[in-house]
């Protein structure tokens, strides 16, 4: 089978090596029965095919977390013909703790000394040959972000497949030792292995001027937030050209496809599917891929130069109250602009549980689109000062929602007993590997585009079935028939069938809300058309406001605004979450929770505000 397993701590470079070797020839899912990400891929070298498994990243194999248990069981099972262990050459003593645990498993291995460029910058010299003599296995100096060394790596792996080596020794740990004694034994073994191996030209670390600012308790946090938000703006600027090209697809494809199918006498419903739904689904997928590309490009740069590590350190204590590590601060802040970007940014989390929990928390942050909807609706019913209070109330509930999410999902995704602060040493600032960053960003965008098409298409067709009407009259749509039938139930939540239709459309795209409200209240457009062409629909707020104010109460309008804000972000964010988590079950759980919470919140807001608002 030529099966190779990659083993290492989080941020050791495993994913970089895995992606560089396997490219698009990989499958990502979850380990059977566990909410832990599983990556398998293949590559061919000198006419031999190799299967690569990226084992879950963890700091040791001596704990009881799912990641540690899965990794240990996998290695003990003998499924891997060879284990490639990655360590950080700039922090050898700490990163070799995983190797100390692995040594007791008696499996064929090679050691990859990753981040040699960072070690060199820090003035650290590593004698790989001497380390190889001490360990009894091949040791390869390496920089995963550079493409130069991969041929040597493939040659080494191929040679070890034929004549494998095992570690010649392991830490001496007796059954009666406690955890502290066992840990000391491992560090003693590491110290012995590193004797005469490393040399550092400067042993004194001096805090740089940049770190004195970024690590300051107050101004450091403020500056970190500003830089992350500026980074998101840059990411938006990068993705705009791609989104502009994508937005041209519906305009270019709609007329010729519609004319061709109408000429063949095809049913109008099918004509609308192929001429409007499919081109717009392509546009949605292009937009999603563009967001992911821009975010990965900018934040890949910030991560590689060492900035995100400082930001994670700053916010670790704050976010630990939500069961998260400080690394989650970047995706949460990115969620202010776009939930897709925030969801994609959770890739920096250490394990699957933290990643899924971070995505669930990011959903609580209203994206930029909601602020183009809520103030407009609010001013239809309330004066400016009251609209300001509505916005403040929504922002205040964001923090409540994040806390609720952490309580509902935290213990399942990040159990209390397994939580700990980040174990890290701040990396030095260093030059970014732009070729690697761009390649990784393109790979992620390419993967998201093709994987998202299916999910977005399915959900779009479902929404289309409910909203389509050949006459343009909303009363002829399935949405109207279902909406009016269940209105006695939706009234409990403070929503009539029209506002409930707007609530449903907000789950599809927040930008579509005003257009859908215009369709159901004023009857001036087709719901399906405005939902899929939200950017091209013009709504007169004054005219719509006068109609809505005469049709619904201010309490219903207020309940609707809260319900829309805290509903699931959008179908593209839903698809991105599924593709990032590789778990339909957990994506559905989070989506169901947000829909239920939004309706419950709407119910509370409606019935409480009805006591004060006429």
C-alpha cells in the first residue's frame, strides 16, 4: 500500500507538507465515530503510488483527547508502513515532546526538521547528521513552505519504504511514575538526544519594539483588532475583481439560455432553472471562492510573518471563557465583514472541536450585509434615535449569543477537562513565503468552489421550488400557500406570513431580504427573481415603508429585525461551514440551533415589545 502517516504538533507544517505532496488528490472527512478531521491523499513518485494520511495534530500521545487516542491507535495498528514525524527546528526541545511519546510505539519513522529557515534566522544551528546518529532514524532538514526540498523528501520516503529504520531508544518510564515524573523522563531523553546537536549564537532574547507594542495589555489588543480588520478590508479588495467577473455570469448566460430553451418550447419553470438559478449559483460559488482566496491570502501572510501568534496570545484569556483559544479572535473579527471569511479563517484552530466551536461562534457575528438591511427597515417604523437603540440592542445580543453558543456546544466540541491555554513560543518575525501563500490560497479557493456547487445548488433548488411563480403573482407560489397555512404558528413568534417569508429569504441571502419584502408586500416583483438577483433589484424604501407600516405592527417589525439578524447567516456560509467541518451532522445541528434561537428571540421580542409599542 505504501502508506505514510504524517505526525506532529499543531502548526508543525503537516498540512503544508500534505497539500504539497497530494495536491487535489485528497479526501477530507472525519474519523469514524469521532468529530476529528481525517485527511487522506495520494501522490506518485518514480512510477510508485503512495498513500498519505495526515494524523490529527496534538502536543503529545500521553493524554486522553480524541486526537491523541486516534493517532496512537492508528500507529499501533500498523496501518502505516512509515511515519514521518515533523518537528519545529526553531523550538526543538518543545516540539520533540511528541517524538518522545512516539518512541515508545516502536514504528518505522523518519524525522523532518521543518522551519529550518526560522531556526537560521534565530541563529540556531542544528546538526541533523548527529541527531540522526542519536535517534537511529533519518533526519531531513526542511522548509515546508519552499518547494526546493520536496524531491529529496520523496526520495527519502521511497528509500525508507524499502529499508525502514526505527528509533534506537525511548524514554524510560515505569508504570508507577506519575505524570510529572513521566514528563521529566521524556525531557531527560530529549536533552540526551539533543546533546551536541544544537548551537545558538545568542542565548538572550530581547523583546523587539514591535512586540513591546503588540503584547501590551491594552494598546496591543486595540492595535491587533485594527490590523485584523484592515487585513479583512484588504482581503475584500483582493476578492472584488473575482466577484465582479462572477457577477457577469448571470447577465451573460441568462438571455441566450432563456431564448434557446424558449425556442424549444421548454416549460417556463425549467427555463428559469437553467437561465437564472444555475448562472446565479455559479456566481454564488465564484463569490464564495473569491472570499476564501482573499482571506487565505491576507491571513496566511499575517500568520506566516508571526503576527497572528501575537494576536492569539493577546486574546487567549478572553476567549478561554467561551471554550476557545486566542487564535479564534481573527475569524470572529473577520465575521464582522463576512461570515464566509470568518468560517474559512477557523483553519488556524488546533483541532476539529475547537474549529467547529469557533465556526458556531462566528455565526453569531452579524455580517456586513445585515447592516444594509436592519437600519433601512428600522427607519420605516422608528425615528433615528430609536433605530440607533435597535442597532445597539442587536450588538449587545451578539455577545449574549456567543455566550449561549459556547454553553450549548462547548462541552461537546471542547470538553472542559481537555481545555487548556495555548502551548506556544512566539515565533520570530520573518519574511513571508509568497509563492507558498498564493499556492495555498488558490488551492483552498479551488477546493471550496467545486465542493460548494453541489450544496448551494441543492438549497437553491429547494428555495426556488417554494418561491417560483410563472405569473409573478406571489399568491401563486408554494411559499404563499405554505406561509398562509402555517401563519397561526408563525404568529406565535411574532411573524405574519409575509415577514416569515422574509425570514426564510434571510437564510438564503441577507441581501435578498428587502427585495423579498418588496415582492410580498408591494407585489412588484417575483420572489424567485429578487432572491437570485438581489444585487440588481431596486427597492424604494419610502414606498415599501409606507406599505409595511400600514400592514404590520412596530412590534412585528422589531421582532423581524432580530430574527433576521440571528438567523443562519446565508446559504454560502452554510456551505462553507459544511466544507470546512466535513460534518453534515454538526453543520445541521448548528443551523437548527440558530433557526430555533432566531424564532425564540423573535417570539420574546414581539411579545415584550407589544406591551410598549402600539
